[in-house]
């Protein structure tokens, strides 16, 4: 629980006018002056493309490929069905993950070893509003290892707690907001003692630009700074508690905003790892309201 690693508004305006009715005493009806009406509310369906990763290639700084992960979807790319991670020269995958659904929501996720043996299973349940409420992790024998539980209020995450397989509370996080902005997360241990906090700093357009970590005593415990370009994170700088740079991530995007490349550099600026993404696009539609 230490590192976390993010709408359209519709305005309705209706204007109506009425014509005066001539009275019986009037010798001759007088034509009323034309009163201009307000803008008319209209709607249209708009199609847009959503990028989805289908292949992820991780390489070392010298270009040697370390790992390739492929993503499989259903027809129409509505659901992610599985991922397979493999070393370039290996015959069998190093890990495979499969997903099952109940309606539109993921109900379980299972990971498998190279020989096909199930390693772990994550089961998910949701509240009446469709928000994730519980995640149960089971080992290869089906025994519960840990449970995460979330509570929500008005569509915003309120708490997150982690329990052992035996039901003992290990940790808890409480979330605080300013309007719709998440501004702070308070970290507690299983006994309710404060262990630290996380603060979220935003730009004027509500885009996160910094995350600050502190200890229970209030001492700095690291931070993450974000550099934005065209509304997207172009660079992520991770700093240690003493203020020294630990690592840097740089991101490159296509003109339509799809992530194409991620570069990991160390504190000295030396490239350590490069991840390249290949994408497909899912077509979705939305209702756009306009006035004319």
C-alpha cells in the first residue's frame, strides 16, 4: 500500500415563448412582435478510438530484448482475456495470466507458471454501484493468503484495508478529498497507528503534478514529480527521502495519445530499460450535446 502508482458535463437550457391572444374588445388583432428564441439543445453520436496495448517489449539499454508480453482480447476488444510473458529464446512462457468476467466486470484473475501450474488466483467482488469492493488472493492450493477491502462514498474511494488469510488487519489507508480531488491518503498499521501519509499536488487543470510521502512524524519519505506535455505525463522523477533522485521514467506517445515508449533511467541519467508498446484501437461512441 506504499506506492500507487488517474467527463463530460451536460447543461440543459430550454426557452419558450407564447403569442398574445387578441381580446374580444379589440377591433383588430395586432400582430405581435417576433421574439427570438434561445439556442436549441441537440444531440449527436460521436465515435472515438481507444488505444489498447497488444504487445509490450522490454529491452536492456544495449537493445537486447529481455521480455515480451502479448495481450489477447475478445472480439471487438471489449475484454482483456489473457496476457503471456515470454523470454525471446524460451519455448514456454515465463508467466501467463487469464481473466474471467461476470457481466462487464472482472470476476477473477489467475496466474500460471511455465509448466501450466496455477500459481495464484485473485477473486473480485463489487458493491451495488459497480465499484471494486473486495479482492481475495488465493495460493495454488486455493488457500486464502490476503484480502483487500475498499469502501466508497459518492463514487470516491474512502478506505482500503488489507487483511491476512486468517482475517487479521495488516494495514489500512484512509482517503481525503477537496471537492473531487484526492488530496491526501493516511497510512495506518493493523492496530490503527499512523505510519505515514501521501499528499497529492495538482496543476490548475486538476492534473496531478506531484506526490509527496511522509513518515508518521512528518519527515519527508520521498516524492514523485511529474512533467506534463499536452496533458500527458512526459516524465516521472522519483526522489528518495533525502531528496536525491532515484530514477526517472520518460514517456513517448502517438499523436492520438497512445503510449508508444517508456524509458527507465537511473539517478545519473543512464538508460537502464526501454519498453516499447504496440497498440490496437477499440471504437466507442458517446453522446455529444450542443446548441444551435
